[in-house]
């Protein structure tokens, strides 16, 4: 894989060990994604609705914006000089005020 400034992995299942806990010490993440995580700078995942957060695994940033059906999303700002700025948001927070 050619290295770009930002290499991003988009996957439904989180990598094993990050944002994948369904009970204390019970991880259900994807071992394949965890095995290649060092090839990426940022991992965007979902699947585990209760794990809405930004986390780190093996020095890589992992983002789960939470379930879209509940209005959740993430804004990720990338530039060439700084670390990503990641903001977890919800459409209800963006209500238009008249």
C-alpha cells in the first residue's frame, strides 16, 4: 500500500481490542482489522453501538461515531501538519433555532 499522508480504514466491525467491548473484558472485534491496523493512521468503525467514542489501539486512532439511526456522526478534520481533529456529534445538537 502506498503511504499517503492519511491512510484510513473504514470497517463495519471494530478492530479487536478497540471499541469492541460488549461486557467487562469481553471483546468481539475483528482480528483481521487488528492485524493490519499499523498500516493505517485512522480507523472508522461501528457495529458496537454502545462504544461511541474515540480510542487508540497500537498507536492508531479508532473512531466509532455511534448509531446513525440515533442521529450520531463524526466530523474528522485532517490536514498535513496536525493530528486529526475528531468531533462526535448528533443531529439533535444541531437543531436550527429560529
